[in-house]
C-alpha cells in the first residue's frame, strides 16, 4: 500500500506566502492550535521551505514558554526533540531514509501519540501516515525567489477545518 498523495486530499487552505516572514508568521499562528498527538506532515521540493516552516513553528511554541532555542535542520540526525512547556516536540527529516521500515527505529509511532510531530518528507513513512495529520505542501512560485504556495490539506478535514478557521484569513 502506498501513502496518499497530499494533492489528492481535501484542501483546507491554498495561499501564496509572499515572503519567508509571511510563511513563518503562518507557522507561528498554527503553533497555537497544536497539542500532544498532533502531526504536521511537510511536503515540497528541496528548498521549498519545509525546515523554515518547522523552525518557525517550533520556536513559536517554545517562545510561549519562555525558552526559545536554536532549531537546526534534522537532516543528519533524522530527529530532533524539543520541550515546549510540558509538551515534547519532535522534528523529523526523513529525506535520507530509503525504506519505511527504517522509521520504526526512530520511535516516531509512539511520538505520534504523545508529542507534537513535524515530519519532513512524509512520503518516506509509506502507508503508515497518521490518519489525522495536517498536510502542509510548500512549492516555489515561478518568477519569485521568496514567495511560496502553501496548501493545507487533511485526509480527515473536519477537525482541522474548525481549528484552522481561528488562524487563517477568511
């Protein structure tokens, strides 16, 4: 069984972020909606802004608890964990994985239940994507160095639609 393509899922929002700052601001607003058990799957080409989005979201979570810290890309470590108050935040970059069975060794399945998880390159999870995940797809906008198209989608959109209505423009 293959993981669903996020472009085939119900779209909750589709917008062009004109700058990295606008993308970071949306990630920061989204951070206020997340709690243990929430999974955000970040898709897009290399350089599309997945790590930038994740970094902004994590730092916003930490800032609410007075402890923002450096958030490096987990490209080489595969997983970085952070504390945001009493919530653990996992940031995974699965780009270097070649087989979904390698995910088991990272401990992500348990983290999906107990932490806020941000996963770059979620296609590497294979069919084991969390059903209630929010999918964030970032693509470069032709003719612009900084603008990104950001699409939010979910296999089960009801829960996310209500929550996102608090942070997305109408």
